[in-house]
């Protein structure tokens, strides 16, 4: 069954450096890093010690308050270091990888013959449950919840976003197997969001609700479809999964091995030959990127330019990301750089000056934080039926009642990324929404 969603409010940012439709295997990294901080809201408790050997799929740590949720090693190797920060907070677990992986064997079977509880236990033991997030709060789902629906977006509408129709082209059977598994986790519907303008194999998926999405970014964000088809009320839980992780789940139940290879897009104007690579999360990127970047200072981002994390210094691929973006750093002074119509490769949301077809934008902010005023600029790129400025100010003051009334339960920080891009105030709205969601979780549970 097929549904449609079409939005007009939003913005497409056409950046240089789109990845070509080519895939290569990335060289094996000498070291892999697992960072508990990536799993938002998790209080980690270690199960390994420095010098211990682990197989791929062995647990490294678990959630202190929900010990069923485990986080496992992406490769086999020796725990080389456990890096701690303030108050002995665990920052990184460094694994010196073996030449080839050995795997912990899980007793999997075809999802058709397994119960929901058996599937859930296998996902929790293997670490794959960490790939499932919940709304509200945009955190790792609670295994005791029964979601009223599951949403999977195969349409990455962000700048230089991954083309999942290509990245998963050779994994469609595995993806379908993962979809069968995921469907047993809910008694409600499973929605798959697809690019409405490009027919792909995702259109043919059986026994799911296909949502054809039309319009500018952020039309591919699950929040846009959730609001229309499964609006969240108090007490509701909706789970979301990335399509690459659905394929990983399918492969896990086929092989019994946790082997989290992702087909990751290496994109951006600072990349010599943008394309796709098969690589594992946590892989070191220093040697991988060495001969692939153009001269000049670069900003290396794990994820896309709107929501990704700056990894220029440590250069390890983050767990949830299917994209590595490299753009110019933009650390050189520009004459009257605060004016949007001075210089080439400048993009003004307000159409000042000329805008080239493909933009070579850098990481410059072109200004500092200013007064937070109401001028309706945020509404022009916000397709959700909310008042973004009012919601942000409620989050800023920690007003729980107003945040709930203004729709914070239906949003995630990624839904505010375009607001950061066009903002004349230079205020980090994604950070404000994250703080607001944290407050709501404490107050409402």
C-alpha cells in the first residue's frame, strides 16, 4: 500500500562533491574506537579490561539502568586502551584489530520461526538493539516498550546525502530479511519512506506502508511522516531505524555474526574522487583519507554538513553515520565576509547576489551569536506544524508545560538543522532542542 507526503517549506542545498555511484572496500584500520558518548543517554558499565582479547560481537559495556542493552565490539582484537575523562567518565574504548576477524556465534534462525521476545533478546545480546531509536526524545529505544509503529526512511534529503537505493542495491534480499525481523517488533504498521521522484526497489517491498515523499529537505526526515501518519500523543512510542541498520539486522539473522560493515559515502568538495566505501563504524580514518583529499585545510565531518560531528582531530567514523563529508575549513579572512553577496560560492537564503548551481561552501559561520529575535525566518524552512521560535524559547527556559503544548514530543534535533543554517542569530537550535528533550524525559519519563 502506498501513501504520499508533499511539503513546500524547506530548503535544498546543492553542494559540490556528490559521491559517484562506485563502491570500493576501505582498507582495514589498525585500530577501532567505540565511544559511549555516541549512544545518547547511556550510562556505560564496562565488561572488558585493558589487554583483554575480544571477538566481534563480544560485549564491551552495557547500560547501567537497563543492563539488557549491550554494546559490542565491531571487530576482533585486543583492548589496547580505555580512555577516561572527568570523574572517570568512559570516553573511548580502543581496539587494536586482528588481521582478520573472528566472531562470537549467536544462535539465530529465520525470523518467521522466532517469537518477538527471541528476536528482541538476540538484538540486545548482539548490540544491534542500539540501532533502534525511539520518539519521543530521540534516544535508544527501551526494550520493554511496545511501539505503535516503526518508521524507516530510505530517502536522505540532506545535502550530499546517501543514496540508499544505490548503497543497498546489492543487499536488498538482506534488507528484506531485516524488514521481516523488524516487523515482528510491533503490532502496528511499518512505514518505509522513499524518494517520490525516483522509482527504486524500495517501492516493491511487500507488507509495509510505502510513503512517497516529495519536496525539499527535510522531507526525508522521519518526523515529517510521523506527524502526518502516526502523530505522537503522551505515552506513545514510535521506533525509527536507519535502512543500513535494517540490512545489518537481516545479515545478522542470516549468519549469526555481528559484522557491521556499512556502505559509507565519502563526499564533499575537498574529496578528490567522491564515492562509496565499505567500512565499519569506529574505523580510524587518518590513513584512509590520506591520499583522498585535496590540498588545503579541511573540516572532516562524520555525517552530513547539517547534523554531523566534527572529527577533524580524532578521525574515527561514528557509530550511526553512513557518510563522511569533507569541506573547506574556511579559516582565511574574507574582505567584508559578513555580507552575503561578496565573494563566490556564497549562498544566501534571502537571494542576495548570484548563487551558483553547485556550492563550494566552507565551515565559516560568517558572524557571531546575536539577539534571538522573532522574524518568521525559521517558519519558512520548518515543514512541521509547530511554532519553532516559541518552542525554542520554551526549551531555553525549561518550561515543560509549554514545550509539551508546542510539540517537542514530535521532533528531534535534526529537524532544526536548517534553522541553524539560515539563522541570522547564529544560535545553535539543535543544542537547545536536545536540552529541551532531556528535560522532558526527566519530567515525563
